[in-house]
């Protein structure tokens, strides 16, 4: 499931401290429980596996049929109901500004929670019920957090953590469970270092272990039954964002995109990793394909995907010295950013405007360049964008040939 869509935006400013803390507490539940199944029937297991792959590849109608069949075969088991809710989750985040589908999603999760609570009343050690209840609570909190409902999100996160720890106690050798524990270990160590605002609240929770967390994610990516892809994704994301292991991230991204070619998130990560490892020509082809899919209104491709693609194509043309070709893409990135950046400016807007200013300087349009640099100074400072803008205000940008 696209748990990874905390933000659809590599250059987007970090979320509020409250959401970061929420993410540490409950992300582990929303991941681990998605893939827990313990359904012994091979036919049902086949439908579940098939449906999960279809969700990852954005084939929602096929996934609906797969999980409807699971519900028909096992109406008393939460697995089919939970994964149907995950399809609804994907639909929401594929068009995240539309809140009209939220209540339906909450209702689907409530159904799963009620089923699990009835099972737990009969057997408090029911691992299936623990996982699917935890996952439902976690996803409810995820959506609440993304909608700015911080109190509800925090309550869901706090409720989720004991459930996953209890499940791990009952199933310590389960690699699907290991994914959730690995995520917690990694982020509980990394996030407080990167965002010190979170540190005071973390005294109430178990400490993390960065190295151990990475190893647990690696093992889950190799051996988990249902959590394999999610673990692989998180390993790639951590390599890219925090470990700066771009070569390792690229290898994973290429594999994920190859297996799920219709997944916009995997495709964008593939493009980013190509850029970060110097394969800018191949990356340019990837981002042109994203714009093509967005223009055709392909499922899963939205303004966030297009904005990122326009930025990287404009940057590619700028680096090649083709300034006239770069400007339309950078203008489009800025235009979309003005629609999307409601609370604060994104890194995309800052960097696009900086590049536009540098192009104007290169074209001898100094007054327009200065306007751009001054715009950047009132935007979010991203990767020294303010320092660069001030430098070019003092001395015009000149391309080194």
C-alpha cells in the first residue's frame, strides 16, 4: 500500500513536528499490518497476493475483484475488508485535494476495527486481529494527520504502538512483523536527529537503532511474504533520503519501477535516483514519460507528479545550456507550485525561481534576474537557495563553459 505517500514531493518542506512524531509512533502499524495475513487457505492467499500486486500497479478495479472474492470465501476474516479499504486509500491519495472520499474510507476502517475487536474479546492473543486493528487505526491516523487533525492523529498513533509490540512479542520470527519493528527502530533513531523538535516527546517511547532498523528492513525485503515490496520501498527511501546511498537506492528503484510500471511514486523515485547518480539523460526520459502520462490523465499521475517532472526537465535543459528550452518547463513548475503550495512554498518553487533568475542573467536580462532572486529570498530556504540568490544579487550569474 502506498504508505510511502507521506509527501508526494522530494523537494517539499518537512511536515510539522507533530506529524513527524505521529509518523514514528504509528507508521510502523500502518505498514506491518497491511501485509499480515495468516490465512492458511492457498486459494485465498493467491487472491490476496494478486490483489496486493494489482494495488501496487494501480490496477484498482482488478484489485477490487480479487478482494471481493476473498470476502466471499472468508466473510468472517478481516483480510478482504482491510485490503478493500487500502484500495480506497490509494484512490484518496491519488487525488489528495479531494476530501469527498474520506468518510467512506473511515467507515471501511471502522468495519475492520469492529471485526478485530470481536475476535480479541474471544482471544486477546489473536495476532491477526492485532495486526488488522493496528493497521486500521494507523491508517485512520495517517489520513487525520494529512488533513491537519493532529489530536486525532496523535491518539491513533499512541494506540497503535502497543498493538504492534504485542504482535511482535507473539510472532518474533515473522519477517512481515520484522518490517514494522525495523521501521520503528530506524525512524525513532533518525527523525529526532534530523528534527530536534521531536526529541522531547520521544522520551515517552522506546529508543531506536538506526543500524538495526536498516538490517531488519533488509531482511524483510528479502524474506517477508507480503511485506517484501513495502520493505524494499522503505529501504530505497532510507538509502536515498537519509543514508545518501544513491547507488543502492537506484538499484532498488530500477527493480520496483520494472515490476510496477504504472506506479507513479516508484517511477518518480527512479527518476530522482538517476539524477542523483549522474544518469541525467535517462532521468530526463523518465520525467518526460511522467508528463505524458499526466497529460493523458493516467490513474495515479497528478499535479504533484507533473510539477516534479517539469522541474527536473527544466533543470536538465538548464544544465545543458539550453536556456530557451528550459524556461517553459520551469515556468510550468512555478505555475503548478502556486496552486499546490498552500501553507508554505515548496523546494520546487524556490529552486525553479532561482534557476529562472540564473537564466535571465545568462540572457543579459539583469532587472528580471534580480526580481527572481528577490522572490527566492521570501520563499522557503531550500538547499542554500537564499545564499545562492544573495550571491547572484551581488554578482550576476555567469555560466562556466
